[in-house]
């Protein structure tokens, strides 16, 4: 009897361990199949989406800071006017190549889109948040022209002053108030440099599979006039409307040149 009791007691730990053993995990669900694009796509129809937003960067180089840059943000008014300028330039450029082409224009007020544009692409495929992707695909366009900000070196733009050690991004301005060795005809030191620039990326996306097909970066700028009376603060001497006009003029003049090669057959 004692032997049988000992035998039962010896089995109890093993039975307890067996009861505590976790159940095997359920089988992983099968991966979802890619959603097939069944919308008929017309190669003569384009969608155009601009995500520049209405924030413009000011790169301010001052004597107190040497060659370092004090960056700030200025919000343009009216909102989205830069996006509107981009879309109109895209519309003109696409239709100039073929009068049979159609362009549907889109923009967005989603602020998260105005961060790092590289995050919109995963393995060469565009991923737009919310309902934006469905919107640009719904009209049956074959291709999407997407305009975003782009980080590029200031040295690419001859109109900008030298010794700028921070990348340009999107539309913006450079104000160089560092001491100048140039002497004007009036015997006074040279005036500050005030310039507008546009640093953007144009991507051509196949709306059938949302993959990047071609892209073109654009970095252009021009110096703005500075009078002796405005030399103390050229930024404050211009109105928001004048600044917007300077940026819009760059976009209207230069963006169609970049788009021409992207939409060529």
C-alpha cells in the first residue's frame, strides 16, 4: 500500500507540469492577397498631386552666427497657393505635349504629408495615407505626377550666396546679412543677398501598381532686388504677397521643364 502511495505521489509533479504547459499557438493567418486594380486606366489621363503645403523656410545667415544658419518658418497666405501654382504648371506642361491628354488636379491639407517625403515610398511603391490614394486612382488616370519637397545642396543654385552649410528643402528664401567685401559705387559696403529658391521632387507613378517609374529633382533660385533703404531688413521690406509671387514665378518658369521629360512617351 505504501509503495502504491509513493508511486502516486511521484506522478503528481509530472501531472502538474503537464497541466501548466501552454497550448500551442493558433496557425498564422494566410497573407492577404494583393488587391487587384480593376479600374480601366487611360494612358492619356494624368492625376497631379502637390504636397508642398504653405510653409516656407527662411535661411537667415547673420554676422553673429558666422556661417551657420538660423532657420525659421513662415506661413504663407492664402493657404495652398503654392500648391495651386504647382498644379497649374503641371497641367500646362502635360497638355503642351499632347492636346489629347487630360489632367485631374489634387492637393491635401493633411499636415503629416508635409514631413519627410521619402516616407511616402516603400520599396519603390507609393503609399498615401487616408483616402488620398483611392481619390487619385478613382478617375481612371494611368499616371500620377507627385510633387513633394526635396533636400538638395545649396551649391546647385548659382544665384545663392556661398558658404551655406545646410540643405535646401521645398520653397524658401535665403537672407545673407554676413559682412561683404564688395564695395558699391557709392563707397558703401555691399548690400545683403536676398534670394528665393525652390527645391522639389517630381515623381511619375504608375497608378496601376502605385510604383515609381521616373523622377526628376528641381533646384532653382533667383536673387531679389534689395535697395539701400531696405538693407537693414530685406525680409521685412517685402510683403507676403511679393514673396509668394517670387516663388510662384520660379515654379511657373522651371517646373514645366522638369515635367516635359517625365511625361514624354
